[in-house]
């Protein structure tokens, strides 16, 4: 990253009095945590080399009088006015010290329930959430970090529908991510199609069905990315200290399921730093893992906790969260596609090793310094492992520290290989991902381009990826290059889910990651993604459909919205059909023909293009399908395309059409014949190579489509990843969740 950008982030967030360099920050933190000169040097070297960085509160506060070093907190909200406002007060103190808080509001009585002490009625969880949100607004976290909260409601609470819809209006509860805590029982009803079952009864006596809740969740996620989903039983099956109680709360980005009053300290290893010419240096990674566990355990010991209850709960279990950043960078350096089985196998192997070595080091610390106080009855006690820490690994959001480290964030794929950056004097320029650029130059050279011609090809690709966000439609680039250099929006939702699941196998806590979906993703995609996540053993998930949070934050300058298309009418009472546009078909058109499998037959689908856009579609069936219906479908699509209907509308609408035969036929490459046709149209329109239509992935940002909102500090487009649905700025480090 450009030094001026790093300097501005350091100055805004991390420098303390007298500090002028990152070296100063690393020295202060290492001196505060190290017990011996050797340990202090090891901590300093790990941070200064950008091989490992702790969470922001540790970088900000270690070695200072404040001394609050944790990032994640959970607070109980119990059902009395004094207890509710205790939680408000505690949250304000935590935010002021640089932490984020999670609350489960399910213990509060539903709206309209009687309150005996006043002969009145309860106002319900959502109304009290407004109090928490307002309190967060006035806390500036020492001027360095903004307040962030997680609000959770269990799916069996009578106010669940009001909670699900609480953020339907953008701008409401701006300091909260919200998540619904669902049970295996609820998900089983979904999978078995038991939507009409009455799940919970509201205080008005009306029954709320499984389908009511499910439709509300899916609608909310599709519309603006919320609520998130937490899987109660999966979380508690992995609870390391079940005798202390069940877990029903997480921190703001969901990667830390914690008991009441617990906190957690986080740190991330930069995996890209361990890639060598011959592959991953596992020996060096093992050494850094051991250092990371000792570092984070020392953070707990030296931590100045904001309230005594948090001190006691944290020391009782001594949970730490060691994780990764720079994962996609490492995969790019090794030329492993993110959305491949090889990619998932690589990540599984890496995380399994880190988790295993972390356990080994905690055992060493346990024998040296003693076990965590709640060890008796824990899962470690039952295994006979003398552990210092109840939990060791997590995948945390690394929005700001990954900017400092100059690497990809967490386990997320790169969002763009070329983007605009504004420096401290206001000059804008295009930043290009270094591994992408170096490999691009090598490929151009291997293709025989030299001199000005090579420069022109390089500029063509950089300009294209900067404008479009993808290279998947540049078919002159080798397939192997395009397969590796895919962005978050080039990767299908199924591969996002499966990658999260690959890591979750070997992570003690949970994972902060966003399942990215294209703007035209259907609600059915959202529903299927949630079901798959539950089936794969993920503890919680966040989904984000591109552009769905257009107005979630205020940009520095208001962006003018494109004018609505004018619809002509034949009369004041009866609108016309699609406005006829001139279309003169040339005698020859270039096209592609796909052989695809639907539920009832094979389909030969030909899509012809003109000026780079699909203009006509021909469909022929082989097998039991109806030739006349296929012919009619092709003619209808062609008529629409030739009269100005964007092909994306067909793709989106066809993705919502399902039929029984396609759902039952495991070989079907879509949920209906129309869905298969839509996928082929998309592949043809984007010049994407095809091996199978399953999990089709190309996700263009189209002219006139909604885009992500701008950063309120620097005006650059926000990235939505790592479980934060408030947005993260890759230009200045602003984050809505930290």
C-alpha cells in the first residue's frame, strides 16, 4: 500500500503521543506485552514484519493508561428496567474504550406483555434496541473507533417478525448488525417444506408460521443484507465450557460466540508472508502460530478490563482468537483458484495445522502457567488436555489491519484487482493488485506481446478490471489466468459458503465472512445459501447482494440517481406493451450453442449476439421436453431482447422459476428449463467458459445498476465483506463495524 495511506490510517487510529511511525507502535505494544527481552523482540519482529497483527484495540491501547485490549464483548440484557439500563451503561463504557458489543434481546418480554410493577405493558425488544442505538451514537470511542453492536433475537421469540423487519428502512438501527438465532428444529421444518406449521404465538394470540418467519428473513437478506443468521445448536455443540451455560450471543461481526460478559482478544497471521518459491513454509507458519497464542494469552494477562464482570468472565475461560488474513493473496501466489476443490483443500489443510499447533502451544502454556479456571468439566478436561485457553482460533474481520499489512482481508477473496485510491492531498490514482499485475505481465509476455503492444494490452486489462470489476469477459486472456484471478463478485455463492465451511471445520469459534451475491440474485438463491450453510456446519452467516444497501451510509457528495425510464402509453388507462424499437437483423450473427441438462430433457440453446449483446435465442429439446414450448420461449426472449429488454431481466426472472422434475433430477443444471436457459444467456453474454452450469458465478456490475454506497469519510466505494453489513472502506480504513 502507498505509504501516505498507511500513515494517514496510523495517525488517525493508532499513534499515541510522541509516535510518528509504525515502528513506534510496534515497539510500544511489544514492550507492554513481552515478559523477557527475547519475547519482546519476537513480538516486535512479528508485528513490524507484518507477519502478524493483533486487533486494533491492542495496537491502540497497549502500553497506555487506558490499557483496554479486547475487541469483542457480549453483555446480557435481562428483563427489568434496571438490568436493561445496566447493559446500556456497560455498552457505552466498552465503546468508549474501543470495543464492540453483542446483545441477545430474547430475554425481554414481547411488546404488549403485562408489566405487573406498573400495571402497564412491555414495549418489547425492538423498542429498547432504539435506546441502545441512540446511546451508541453519542459515543465516539475516544475519537478513534465508532461504536458497533450485534442485536440478536431467538427465532422462538413472539416479537420475531418485528425484529426481522426492524432494519427494512435503511438508516434505522445504524449502529447495529442484526441476526436471527435459529434452531435445528426450525431449519428441519424449512428443509421438509413444513411452512404452514405455527411456530410461535404472538401476544395478540395470532399464530406465526415457519413460512412467515422464513419469508421475512429471506426478504430482509435479499433487500438489504439483514438479518444475519446464527445457528444455535451448531454453536452449542461446539461450546467448550457447557457447564457454564449455553451460548446465545456473538460479537458485532459474528465470529465470536461468547457467554455473558466474556470478551476475546484477536490476532491474525498474514498467510501471504509464508509463501515461498516452493510453496507454503509450514515450519515458519508453525512458529508464528505458537508466537500468536503466547502473544494473545499475554494480552489477557495485561488487559485492563472496562468493568469487573468482564474481567472475571474473561479470565474464567481465557478465550483467544488467532486467525488469518492474506489468504486469497497466498492462493494467488500459489496459483490456486479460490472457487475450486483444490482451493478448499488447501485452506482446510492450513487451518487444520494452525488449529493443531495452537492447541499444542496452549497445552505448553497450561503446564507452565496453569489451566483456565473453568477447565473442570470443559471439553478439554474430558479429553485430558491441560489447556491454558478454552478456545484458540477464529477468523476475525481484518479491515484496517489488513490495510496496514497490505494484504487481502481475512479469508475473503479480493474485491477488485484495480481500484481508485485518493491520497492525503486529494489526488486520485488507480491501485493495481501486485500479484495480479506481475502475473498479467508474465502472461502478456508469454503470449508474444512486446514493447508498445504489450503496454497496450496491459493497459487494456487494467482499465477494464477497474471499470467492470472483472476480467472474466476478456476471452483473449488464458482460461487458467482467469480461473485464478477471480474477485469476490466473480465467485458463486455456493463456493463462498463452501469455503467458509472448509475453515469452520478447524476453527474453535466462528468466522467473519460475507457470502457475496450479484445484484440480480433471486430470493431463492438466498434461501438455498442459508440451507446449505446450516447443512455444512457453519455457525453463522452474513449475505450481501451487491447494491442492496445503496443508502446505508451518507456519501460526502450525493450521487444523482439515473432517471427512471419513460413508459409510453396508448391511453390514460391502458399502458402499451414493450415500446417497439427499430431492429434490422443482419444476414449473419455470431453466437454460441450450449448443450445443457434440465429436469426433463437435454436442451440445445443457441444465443446469437450483436454489438456484444445477446439479441436472439433458439431452443431445441432432446428427449421428453416440449419442442413447441421451447420454441415459444426462445421467440419470446428474442422479441424482448430486440426491443430493448436487458438480458439480465430474463436471467433474474428465470432464476425464480422452478419445476418438480428439475428439483428431483440431480443432474439438472437449473431449477427449471427456463432457469437453465437464463444461465446459458448469462454465460454467452459474458463470454464465460463453461464446464457445468452448476454454481454459475460471473457477476458483472452493469451500467445503471445499483452500486455500493460511498465511504462517509473519503467518498470511495465501500466493500461489504467479513460479516460487516455497515461497510468497510479499503481506501481510508473506515469501518461501520469497528
